[in-house]
């Protein structure tokens, strides 16, 4: 017989290659879990660019014993029912992050739900589980990932310097903070980029968060976007044409609360500024789109940074219109009127 079923831990390791590419992808998966768990405060600590340690502590709803045991199993998720792949509202939904991480690192998951007398902790060390055992802790979940890829040399070899990995972690946390102004984010241990951004709420919440993360300078030199068209709601802030950068690293795009990279959005911003900004300059933008979840496919890539719009033309039009209107109100008049 030459065809055989792969053992479970090998399947997990193969999947891990897709879900956990580098320390920053681990941070992204874990912080997204904390957000999905309703956390108001999320603290991220890393050492050596996340390669030695990633610790995430949240004050979310936590897990009871059964959920804790299930959480590290592959394709176990509390977030997706059989028929709603078209209606994804939580950040996670594949149920493979924790199982994958546990197959390529030493993963410790401790959790305490409301009303429990203590927490429970279990460990998955490169695929081998132990626990759960009681652990004293506050309500919420604390996750530690140690020695990522230590037993997967092929993968470890592809990691960049600790500094580059730390920068990627900072970028991930920054985007998640921008998408969730009401949550208090704390980032420690990455070089130069420690952050402490208390949650903000109410009317000016988004501007306040953008000020924390991108700097008050941006907020002072930007217009606020507020427009809706063909079911596409555009919010956020767009920098004045006089406030540009030499690259696109200061352009941030969010769709339904998720940071995304998408050519349609980049192209729309470029078009919106075409009359004011030289082609080698890039406006600074933090663009937030809300669309019907059925209008966007987020299941394109395991890391979920990419997406596909069902009607890219409508999205493009809405973005160009929103920015054009806001810039016009600030005194920047397009020479060619924006097409409908
Ligand atoms: P997914 O997020 O796709 O469901 P994960 O492997 O990331 O898959 O997590 C598996 C499950 O573990 C989640 O569905 C959730 O029920 C639980 N879980 C993970 N992290 C947390 C957390 N920080 N707080 C509460 N529950 C969590
Ligand atoms: Mg998840």
C-alpha cells in the first residue's frame, strides 16, 4: 500500500507552514483571538523578535475546561457554524491557529472564565500535550509561545533578524490597534517600539487612536472621511495633499475591522489624489471600509490579509468619492470631476 493517512501532528505542522509564517503571524493570530474573546485590554510581550518568547495576556471571556482542551485541536473553533462561510464577522474562523502554533513551538495556554475559582493551564510542546493543571490568574486568557520553530530548522532559517521580526510584530499590533480603538493595547519587548495605547471611545475615538498610533501630526494634517455609496461605507482619515511620503508604508486599509492589502483600494486612493500629488509621492491614509460581509471574500489567503470584493467598481467609486468630497471641503478642488 502506498497511500496512507498522515499522522495528526504532521498535518498540523504542514498547516503551520501556512498559518504561522513568522513570529508576527503568531502575534496576529493570538491578538485576534483576544479581540474575538471581547478583551478590553491586550498586553503583548516579546523577546528576541518573538523567536524566544511571545506572551499575550487578555481580559476577555476566557475558556472553561472543555473549551481549553478543544482550543488546541485542529479545526476546533467556536466561531463558525456549518453554513455561514459567507457571513464571517469574527477575525478567526479556521480553528487552526493554536493547533498549528502548538506543533512548532512550546505553547502554554492558561484561561479563566467568569465565575471560575481559578484558571487552568495546558501546554502543547511541539505537538505533545500536557495538563490541564490549575493556575492562579485573573479572568481572561494568557498565552505563551516559546522557542518558535526551534524544532523546525528549515523554517527558522528563513526568519529575518530579531530586529526585523520585532518590526513586523510592531506593525501587526499597530494595525490591530488602529482597527480597535476601544481596546487598550500594550506592547513590550520589541526594540524601540514599546507602546501603551489606552482604549478610547465616543465621538473622537478613531481620531484619538490614529493620533496615538500614527502621531498627532497626521491627524492635524488630514481630513475626516464619512461617506456611503452603493452599500460601501467609507470612514477614517486621509492626509492633505501637502502631507505625503516617499513610499506607501503609511497607507493603512481596513475592511470590516480587518487590516488588508488590496490593489483596488490602493488604486482608488491613487486616483483620488491624482490631481494633487506627484506620482512618486504617497498620501498618508487610514481608510476604513464597511461592506456587507457577503460582498467580500476573506477566505482567499490563510493569513487573511488579502480579500476579494464582489464589486470592485463600487468600492473604488465610493473611496474616490469619499476622499474627493473631503478634500474639496478642505479647499482642494479636483480639475477633472470625479466620474460617477
Ligand atoms: P479560531 O480563532 O479560528 O477559532 P484558534 O485556533 O485561533 O481558531 O482558536 C481556537 C478556539 O480557541 C477559538 O475558537 C476560541 O474559542 C478559543 N480561544 C482562542 N484564544 C482565545 C482567547 N484569547 N480567549 C478566549 N477563547 C480563545
Ligand atoms: Mg484564531
